[in-house]
C-alpha cells in the first residue's frame, strides 16, 4: 500500500510540473512527549530511510514522516487507495 501511495504522490508532482515546489520529508518533534518544555518543530530529511532512523532514535517524534508539498502535509501512511 505504501508503494501505491508513493506512485500517487509522484503522479501529483509530475502532473503539476512545478519548478519551485520541491516536496520535503518532515518529521514533527514534540518536546512535551517527554515532559520537556519547548515549541513543536520539524526536521527535514532527504530520504525516508533517514527520517525513519531519526524517529527510531528520538522519543519526541511523531511515528510517521510526512511529505510537505505546496503548503500541505501528506501522510502517505494514512492515504487511501484510489
């Protein structure tokens, strides 16, 4: 299912053919998950592999990376099949 969602996302990107719109892989961090203070923030990664490794090593992260594209965040792990 994840592979199918990646194909859907690729189709979306290619159909719009944006020059300045580059998708990025984000992992949201929430310091309050470990009872620390601080604002929520996200880290950006070049690959899903890097994002997943970061998630495994950090207790303040959300469980899934998201793709940010054209002002929206897309969680490919929660997408439905067409």
